[in-house]
C-alpha cells in the first residue's frame, strides 16, 4: 500500500474516494502537516498501490485492511478523514476501532461520505457491478477518454475552479493494469455495504465528528447530511455554497481552515 507522510504531531489519516488516490490531498497535506503527522494512503487496488487479483472489496474488508495499515506504520491514536467512498470506509473503520483496545480514534471528519440516505448511485452502481455490467464497462472504457473532462467537471460546482493539472493527475494511474477492477468490485457490493454501514452507524454516536459538504454536490447529495448528522451526539456540519463534491480542491483554503479549527479545538 503506497502512502505519503508529512509533518509532525498527532496522526491524521486521509482516505480518498472512489477512483481517487493520495493526489486528492495535494492542497490538504501542506496545510495540515503544520499541525499533524499526515498520512495519505492509496487503497490497495487503486492509485499507485499494488493491484492484487481477486482483492476482497467489501466495505468491511477494506476497513480491516486500513486498520492493518495503521498497525504496520505504528499508529495507535489518530484523527481520521474520509471523503466519498473513503468516508464510508472511515465510518466502518471507526466502528471497528471501537471494538479494539489497541486503537484510539480521537476525531472523525467525513467529507460528502457515501451513506445510506443519499439515493444517488444506489441504482446504477449495483448494475455496473454485475458480471455483465462490468464486462461492458471494461470493453467501453478504453474508447471513452474523451469523457474524462466532462466527468471531472461534474464533480465541481464551478468547473472554472478546476486547478491546472487535475485531470492529468487523476488519469495518471488509469494507465496501469486493472485500474477499474477495484471500483467495479466495490460497485458489486454496493447495496450490501450500505446495509452494513447503516447497521453500524449508531455505534459512532460518541465520536466527535465534522461533516463537510458542497451545496452543489452531484455525487452524494447534501440533503442526506442532516439524517447522517442525527446519529452523532457531537457533530458539526459545514456546507460550502456553490461548491461540488471535491471541496478540498475547489475551495482548498476554506476547507483547510475548517479542518484546522476542528482539529485544534478552535471551532
């Protein structure tokens, strides 16, 4: 598992979203490394990490691999930030942490996390994850590079705010073998994983939590934020007006300031 590390102080772990990797945090790492030891991972199967065949991509299995990563790098007490599917992973990992005496999660930050109360993706993701859907997708994707700029633009509230080099950064790992199998395997477990997440969400109630969303998010609807928030006893919600799914790239200064305030206790 490839990861980036920077800074010193309390550990902060960053978990990217589906088809993302540590590149997603290029504006977050420099700002947060002044306050924490920041780890930005590439999940197995994506980014520039290994892509083992027959990788178990069920939500619980991904979360368990993440906890093994923490042990491997010697982290026992940490803050955890996950975005999109990485937010879903972060919630499951947080639930598993509560069952262990050797790991302590201090604070949880969820950035537009995939959750059972946002309907987007709950129909087409399982279809894409079927053997037929996956086969058709893999056959077509090689000739669909023309669509990448459009797909990226949909993740922004204002496409004019896409930083230079963003498209190139996200498509760099796509050239590697088995670049889409990880996402397709996740899609095949989508419905079952959401049910599993729904069952463990009440266990997270005592964890101090920050929810961050873009008001114009087309990937995970901001309307689901209040329902998710209701499961936490100490939970702040910050919504950036006019911003899309990638808040940490579209408004990085505001995003980083919000994180610093939450992690240092000034918010």
